């Protein structure tokens, strides 16, 4: 069904494309209810009051205004797979990559959130391929999201080449028409247009702006998901590391790049520059 798993305002629904039956299946909720936005879960304050007395949400305004007069249509999630879900990528994983890949599959089966902490160049995307094939084989609906649109645009052709016979919906500002797909590649903002839609959400570059500083985006990820969430980063936040420490978040760690050499440790050497001032020392990073 077109629109499956989506949460849309009346204006955003493509009424020409939707069969009447799917409209009747949609749950309708007010945009703002009990002083909380139903699209982004922001709590309303006096600043959210219009002169007319109506409430409107400022936090998710970039996706269009939601007020207490707005009606949100929440369409039931898709349960069948679109496309064959077969992995057509022919490459090989290194032993470390294969270990991490198996850990990701286990985390999906156990429905547990996981942090994939891997250095830049570790081959994170390739490590995801077996997980995606495994989840698609189980009819899972999957979203891969990033706060950065350039990451989405770079990932799109690689993902499509790896799953040639599986349609992929690519969504970002200005491009948010959802084709029928079990694999959605989107900016995190676009998840505000989904509700309980995905059995697996993968958040790439979770440390990147604005995800790290805009709590709405984390709420969007959780609201769009009914399954585990996998976070990918080379530089996890302290909050994430604390969650790992308290065993609220499983972790896979990969310090090697795909060429198998471990990341060099920077060495700090103090040397005299011969200057008679405070600029006596110079740090040399050996990378
Ligand atoms: Zn909102």
C-alpha cells in the first residue's frame, strides 16, 4: 500500500494515489494534543500560541506547520517485502568485518539496540549488507537515515547496486515522494513523516550535526521504529558511551580499516624549536 507506515498531514497525503480502503485504515490524530505535538512530540509552551489562541509547533516547522486544527493521518505499516531483497554485492568482508556483521544480525534477531563504533574507512556500509539481506528475508521494513543529506546521496547508488532488485525510496528535503519500498534511505528529519513504520532503523553519522544537538531527531527515530536501532559512528558521544557502560546499548568496535592495518596511534613528541618564547614545543602527529 502506498503511504504505508507514514504519518502525514491532510495536505501531504496524495489522495489520487491512495485507494479508499487505505484511507479508512488510517488512524487520525490531531496535530497537537494535550499541549504536545503528535508529529515530533515537542511539548508546547506559551511561545507556541498564535494570536487566535490556536497552538502550533515550532520544532517541526521545517516540514510544514502543525496546529491543533491539523489532522495527522497515520497509515498502518507495511508487512510484506517489496522487491526480492537479494544481496547482489559480490565483495568479500574481512574477518573483522564479518564478525561485526554477524553481531549486527544477532542484534536484529534479539531486537536489541547497538552501537557500531568503527573508524572512518572501516567499511561500515559493506558490513551492513548481510544484515539488510537477513532482515529483508524476514519481510522487515528498514530505514537507513543520516542527519547529513550528502551521506544519503553518497550511499544511495552503492545501496542500489548491492540490492539491484529491491526498490529503494530516497527521501530528503525537496525529495519526499515515497515510492513503494521496504528499504528507505532518508535524512533523519524525514522520519517525522513516519510512525511505527520500521522493523529496523540504522542511524549513520549519529554524531553529526544536527542530530547530536536537536533532540527532536532522536524522538523521530524512536517514533518511526518498532524494532531495534543501530547507531553508526567513528566518534560516539559521552552519552552513548555511558549507555554502553550501563549495558543499555550493545557495542561492536572496529579499529581496523578495510586494508587490515590498525589505525595508527598519534605520538606526541616535544621538541625544541629554538625560539626564545613560549612557542617552545611543537606537536608532531604521526599518522
Ligand atoms: Zn512538532
